[in-house]
């Protein structure tokens, strides 16, 4: 799973992120992003067609009621406020509902670890 930074680096053709994605897909694992992640990662400097091409290589998971309520519970358990951590909580809740094993590529290791605990492998970008 990619968070905003992971998606941004994928769109920038970062070799490390691209290698993770290629390895996962070659091993028949789905690479997912929350439906909120493209919104957070959007950069006006990236052409829309290119951004959409990168997204077409990933599975965009919807934000359902269940994910929203799970995200609220994760925030509550971690003692975090939704105003600052809402998207991270949705990403974490989506990852926790994904088929295991699940890995999140993120630059927010501390936040994701607080939200996911030890149930998800968090990889620092």
C-alpha cells in the first residue's frame, strides 16, 4: 500500500518505490491506495494524463462507511486528532482491511506505526 509520499514517489519514477511495486505485482500482490491518497498526493506539476496512468497501475480502494468508522477507532486508540491525522487513519484502516500480508510504504513511519501497531509492516521511504 502506498500513502501520499509513496504515490508521489511512484509518479516521480523513484527507483526504490518502483522496485517495490514491481516486485509486489510480479508476485501477484495487489498494490493499493486509498481513494483519498491521490487527492493528497496531487501535484499541479504532474500532467493529469501521467498521474492517471500511474494510478491505473494500482488498485484504488474506496472509503466506505466501515473504513471511516475503523479510522475513527484507530485515531481514538492512538490518541490522535482527526483534523491532523484523518487521511493517515483512513490509509491505516484500509491497510488493515487489505488481504495480508500488507506493507505500507510511507514517510510517516511514526504515525502509521501508532495507527497500525504491529499488524502492518511499515516501510520508511
